[in-house]
C-alpha cells in the first residue's frame, strides 16, 4: 500500500490571501492593491523589513508565515509567542548562558540546547510524525509507522493541553477576573481533557457545551483522544495497527486539533490565525495512491 502526502501545504494564491489577511489585521485596515515587495513595519528596536514573496513561500511550505506571523501573534492576550533561542557547537564554557523571560517565567540555558514554547514544538511534532508515518508506510517499515502513529496521538492531545495551560498561566499573571471559581478549578484539575475544554468554553466564551459537541471538530478530536487512550489507558493486552484505519485518525489533525482550536478562538472572539494553530489546520491530507 502506497501513500501520498503533499508537502507543499497551500497554493500560492491561498498563501497570498493568508499573508494579506495578516497584514490587514496588523494595520487594522483593508489593503487595496498589491503590497510592496519589501514591507516595513516599525518595532521597538527600529523596523522590520519583510520580504512579502518569502512570507508567501513560507506559508506554502509550512502553513504559516514567518516574521509577519510573529508580529501578528505578539499582541495576543493569551497566545503571544515565545522567541526560541538555542546554541549548538564547540567551545561552550562554564561562563556561557542565555536567558529567556516571559512574564514571571525565566529560563536559563547554560550549555548546548534551546529554549522554546511547548505548543510550537508539539505542533511541529504533529506535522513531523504525520510525514514520518507516510515515509515509513511507503518503505514498509511497520515498526516506524506504528511509532510515528503513537507519537502523533500523544503530541495531538498534549497540544490541546498546552493551549489550556497558556490561559491558566496568563490568568495568574494578569489577575484576570474569573466568573466562576469552581469552573476555573475544573480547568486546572486533572479531569479528562474534554471536560477541561468544556470548562474553558464556559469561562472564556458565551457559547454552551451544545455549541461545541455537535461539531465535526469536536467529533474528530474525541476520536483522536479515544485512539490515544488505547495506549495511555490500555484495557486490552494487544493493539492492532492497520494502515487503512490509522489514516483517517491522522487526517483528523486538520479539523480535530487545528480546527478545534480555531473554533474555540472564534467562540472567544480572539485571533484565529495564530501560527501554531494554523500550521496544523493547513496540513495536507494523507491519501492512498
């Protein structure tokens, strides 16, 4: 069985529309005509010079923009990005250190390694393991495609967990007024992830549980969770990996993870083009050739 996976995630025109939507939101006005080849946007340290064609290509290849994405995401109340920093190479001494701050959170890197945001890393992992699954299937390596499938499931649910934790962190940081302390405690609890999502919905939107559970996004998310639970909470002593049944679960990432997060953000009336979310939502489907 051979599988097909398009690594170029978006057409040029769709990517162009994505980039223009980011620019319109950054400037808070409609763009008439074409953007200049190099767009200059002021920042605290000077000016960002943004190559528009490069941004469009980045969306085509990665499902999200680069510099424009960072600017767009940066003023979000709950999902503003953490700038990754890292160091690899020879000659690292004991006096070397790199520090990153985000609110009250401070991390220091004293040797080779990196500091980054878990939600961005997990979004990258989801995409990586989907691609690994296809490559392993096409090379008939069943140990590798089963490993990629398990890693995909674990990363998918962990990404939703990260989304919820970012809100909990900022509630503490910003002293956000909570409309129901009991429900907030449920959000922070160790209850099943679907129950915690419902608690988030109640706290941050005017939607009800019925607005969520009747959607295809919720249905596909719950199917991913069900498959994940086969490994995290196994009730049987064996698990059967069958490619034709795994493919739909891997494709559920598009709506069941990316689409669910977009749905939640729309319900909250917040930005929906956040980079790590769109990276998942813009993924290509895996198909049998």
